[in-house]
């Protein structure tokens, strides 16, 4: 199985994290289960790695908390999203913490559906990249062209249009 890393980091202070990070944790675990079931037939295994950010590192860069990478890229890159910030809670002190903005919606907790969507996009890109590097790979269009009589025009439907 090819591993697809999903990395998540969040502030941990005296063994505690904030509510938005705790909720994102639950959403991530559910999303990884769904992705595992969906990607298993494709030979891809999502693997969740959780990292802790210390208080001093958080104080220097609070938007690094509650951050997710899938297959080496930030989740916002897969989703065409933007990173925002909003006030969080006592564990985070007075810092504005990371939010994810998708279209007109702002998410403090990263929902399972967005994590799954980003994971599927990442898996699709990985499969496409592998196929393009396989010199023996042929598309349906290649097959149609190879089997068409000499001088025949390409089919005018489907991907060969």
C-alpha cells in the first residue's frame, strides 16, 4: 500500500488543547476512516500523524496551530481555500487562531467533509501523476485510435471528442 500522510499539528498546553483543535481531532479521525475505506481499492493508505506545538512556538506563530497537510501540501492548497484567524479561548490565551475559509464560509473546526475532499483530490493527483509516468499506460483515446481503421476519423463522443 502506498502511504498518504495526513499531518495535523496543534497547541498543547499542560496536556490541554482548545475546543476547536479537539473538535478538529475528532473530525480528522472520522475522515481518515472514510478515506481508508475509499482509497483501499486504489492501494492508498491514509496515515494520520499528530504533532504538538509547544506554548513558546505557538506564541511566535499562532496560525501554525490546527494546521493540516495532506500528501505534503496544506489542506487549503487542495481546497482552494484561504487561511484566516479568529479569537479562540483560554488555552490559546489572547492569540487569534487559525480558521479555514472556503468560499463564503469560515470554519474554526476543520470538518470531516473538507478533509475527505482534500484527501480524495490528493489521491487523484497522485494516481494521475503515476499514470503519466508509466510508459505503458494508455488512455481510452489511445485504444480507440489504435483500433480504428486507417484514415478513419476520431470518434466524436466521450473523451475523444
